[in-house]
């Protein structure tokens, strides 16, 4: 299974927000980072474990399927990867440090730390291509 990943799905409001300058920046970013086909199931390069490589934010379609088939399969996979047994809910404490490997992890930041501040630093390392 091959899946088309498109970063512009993550910022659809910038495409048609009415501001020509914002749309021009969106178009330039889209042109610089075109959609790319990845495997829908990938092998982790260190552990050898298999993991689904689809997500609602970036996966636009499954290559070779009709829109109806794509929707049914992707909806099933999105539900599957969201099951509680595949999730970790981190309960923050002062001085916590959390790291995750985005090659086989999806994350969702919950704003549950108010009135405190959460300081987050993200490091993205160029690495292997999914296989």
C-alpha cells in the first residue's frame, strides 16, 4: 500500500483565507515541498518493527484506490491508530522531559496545563526514507 502525503492538508485555512500575501506564502511552501508517496506501512530502521504510516493531517489518499475505497480504508486505519491500547497519555509534572520517535509515533498536544506555561523545543533530524 502506498499513500500520498501532502503537507498542505495541515494548513488548509491558509490556502483560501482571502489574503493574497498569505496565499502566496502557502503556494511557495507547497511548491518547495510537493506531495510525496510513502509506504502506508513502514519498517522502523532500528527496531525492524512494522508501523502504520498514515495520519489524518498529511495522508491525502492511498495510491490506486477510488475515493470511496480510500475513505473507507483510511477512516478504518485512523480509528485503529487512535485506540486506547495504542496511546500514551502523558501527565506533566515539573521538570519532565519527554522524547518520542516520530518515525512511528503520532502525537497530539492537549492544552491541559493552564494556568502554567509549557515550554517545548522541537528537534527534527533528517534521516532515513520510509521503507
